[in-house]
C-alpha cells in the first residue's frame, strides 16, 4: 500500500509546509526538510539558503535505506528514527507514514529530547495528511473513466 502513487495538491502542500514551519519554530531547529523515501525533495523550512537541499534529500533517503538494511541484518523490522550528532549540527531522521522522511537539523539551541517530542506530533499530523491524500487518490482512481486500462493494453494498442 505504501507504493501507491499519490498526487499532492496545493491545499495539502500548504498544510505540510505549515507543519514544517511550526516544527522548525517549536523544536528550535535550524532547518526542517521533508523528502519522500525515494529521495525527492518535498519542502523545507528554516535556514536552508546555504544547504544543498536536493543532495540532502537524496542522502537522507540513502541513510534510511542503509539503516533499514542494518535493521534487517540484526532481525529488526526497521529503525524509524535516527540521530546523527556532529560538532556544530545534529540531524534527526524520522519516517512518516512509511512514505516520507522528516529531517530536523538543529544545534546547541535545542536538544534531542525537544526535537523528538515535537517530531512525534508533527509526524502524526503529516501521517493524517498522507492518509487523506491516499484516500483521495484511491477514490479518484475508482471513478476514472480509463481506470481499467492496463499498461499491457496500451502497449498492445501501439505495437499493432
């Protein structure tokens, strides 16, 4: 079910951006990024002007894939939350609704405990939005006039 394609409309995007903005403020974070599990950048908030958000999104997805590989090796299902501690900055990664990765970058102005607390609430809100998007996509697919046409049907049509 997590592989189902969804379309994000402007209303959902605004809701997601507002959650990221609030998380940045309430967690005292330097920046918050939301990326999909394939590494595609969705949105960000905070001090991102000096960040290569495209590369950060891709590397966050790679980090998620690597830690999931480690989890499987030791018999865990996954590691839904990860924390990386640096000299100046820390990164907290959290999987949201098995669809996206919420990345919080913070420094000494915040703490891991505060970030984890605020991420929990933001993740629940984001999961609700993703759930609504999925329901919308499913209902639109059922009502689509060409919903029963398969890729094989299209290939057969153009190969003749």
